[in-house]
C-alpha cells in the first residue's frame, strides 16, 4: 500500500501497525506491517524513511505510538495502536 489510509481496519478486532527499520526482507527500507493481535496480515507499507511512515500514520489514524521493548527484535522501531 502507498498509505495507511488505504487499510480497512473495520474487520480487525485488535489491529496495530508494527514499524521496522531495515528488516531482513527490506534491508534498505522502513516497513509498516499491519497486525491482527499477534498475527501479521499481508498488508505492508514500505518507505525510504521513518519520517514518511510516521507522518502517514499520524495524518490518517488516531493511533498512539509505543516504542519497542528490550525483548523485541532489533529492527522493530515500535508499534502504533
């Protein structure tokens, strides 16, 4: 997807967006992956910078950002819920 505004969250009970910096499958990009509880969906947004992802999520959702915890994978920046 190009923007988070394209996502229909209505069918998801507990959706969140996990943001990764340079994950293994997109090593030179930032990725926002849509999750339903603990399951990743097939919906992702890929951007060049973290700022692009953050700006898009802030503009098109009412989600709140939670930074990664010490037990999370190193590429995780945090999650938007």
